[in-house]
């Protein structure tokens, strides 16, 4: 495991749902930043980038809703976890599917982290 020190990260949230019958609705924020409300249609992506703080926690959460399903306060980045899992690429990918939310650090190898 090579030591990589990274100060900037990018979070990608992808609508991987099968059609446009119902859009994916999301809102994201940290203690310092409100990233607003977003409507994503099939295959659309919302992304944001930021620098991490070393003396205070960088923590972003999102609320997701799709039709009658919702997941609230889902951590999409926090220093202690994603600085390890995303440091190689500097990217954290989250894809919303019909059965839950998947994570990847390279947009290729996906692991399910949350169920609807």
C-alpha cells in the first residue's frame, strides 16, 4: 500500500436507476456548505469537489429519495473513511440502483453499502 497524501477530493453521485419514470431527488450538505437540492434523471450525475481540513472533520451527508423510498443522512465523505478508500484516485463514486446505493473509488468496481 503506497502512501498517498491527498488534499482535494471529488464526490460523484450517479443515477443508475433503470428509467425516467421517477427521478432521483437528493440534497447534500456539510457543517459548512449546503450543496442544495438536485433532481437527477437516468444516467445523470451530480458532483462536487472540496479540500479536506486537518484540524476539523470534513463530513458530507446526503438525503436520497426515489418515489416512495428514501434514505437520509447518508455519509458520502468523512475524513476517517474516504480518505483511505478514495485517496488513490481522489474520487468517491456513489451509484443509486433499484436495490440500494453502491460505492466505488474508480467507477468500475462497485460494492453495495446501503439498502433502500
